[in-house]
C-alpha cells in the first residue's frame, strides 16, 4: 500500500455517494474510487449470504484496483458482511455502523435513540448492539423502511407520495419520543428534509457520512497512509449496471458532474 493510492468506497447503489462526498470534502487530496452495485440494489431485501457474496465481490474488485483502504458505505453490508470482507481483502476496512453509533451517542440528550434502516440492517440489530457496547442505559427503537432506497434511487426525494411514506415509517418512532434518529442507510440523507418535518425540530438526525469520513482520516493517519496535502485527488466511478443512469443521478447527488462511469459486471 502506498499513500498515493486511492480510497475505495462502495454501496449497493448510489446512496454511498453521501460518504464519498464527505470524504472528498474532508480530504480533497485523496483519490477516491466509487463502486455502486446498481445491478443488485437494494441489498436490504437480500439474504445474508447474498449480501456477503456481492459485498466481497465488490471488495475484491476494488482491492485489485490497488486501493489502500476500503470504506463500506453500505449499512447493510457493514451490518452483515464486514467479517467476510475483511477475510476477502488484505487492506484496512472501515464500516459505517460504529461511526454512526458514536455520533448518535454524542447527540442524544435523553438516551432515546431511533434507528431507521433497510430490513436486513434492522434484522441484524447491528446498531442496537453497537450502542449497547459503547454506552449503558440507552433505549433504542428500530424501524425498517424498505421503500426509501427505491425512492431515492428513482430520484424521488420530495412530494406528497414521499411525505406519506415518510410519515408512515416515522410514526412509531415519533410515538416513542426518540430524541435522536440514526439514518441507518446512506440513501436516507437525501430524504432529510422530509424526515426532519415528520419527526419535528427537537429530534436530531444522524447521518454517519461525516463521522465515517473522520474515522477514515484517523485510520489513514495511524497507518501513515495520508496522501500529501496540496494536490487534488482523482475521482473514479464504477457501476455494475446502467452507468448512464448512475451519471445522471450521481450528478444530482454530488452537486457536480461525475464524469465517466465505467461498467463492471459482478456476474461476469
């Protein structure tokens, strides 16, 4: 591994671009390679075996591209497949669950934390376990939101249909009077305005992207793998399906053109 090598970032689709954007903003000198497994999105409705299979295939591909560290920007993969990913590649791996749990504990005032995520992430209980391991006396309530990822992937981030779905999923969390809400999927920050309106102004929304970027920076510094300051790292994008659609939606998500998106099929 060399300090000049890129950081690899992957997600089941385009949601991980929230983490990609946070990394680019925090460490502009670092090169970043993003892989969106758009052929298999969403991971949240898949079996643990399928999640591990897809995740390790992406990890191996990025490792073969010479990345120095892998950021698993998919909460579902972080919840179910981190051990398999770490066995599959010989580079440092950073997930999003533990950084998100740390951020929620720093934000909560009443230790009543809500968690929204995919069905698989909620089923894994990764966030409640992480919260319990970090602090005592935390009460948590999880809510699966299976329609959120398809809505975000379609570019539906607002409007009456989205508002109705958000209110339906948030109702149990609001009734439980949580004071902090973990957005346990990297797609969900794109629904932040709708979630904030549904939950009310007193509820803190936790997006793990910034915390994950800080953790990535810390790991690189500890390993002596930070890229030299004063340069702008390169950006590369891969998708397992529909690269033109990735480029179109990716531009909206990042606020700037993504350039060329290369196609790489995991099923080849």
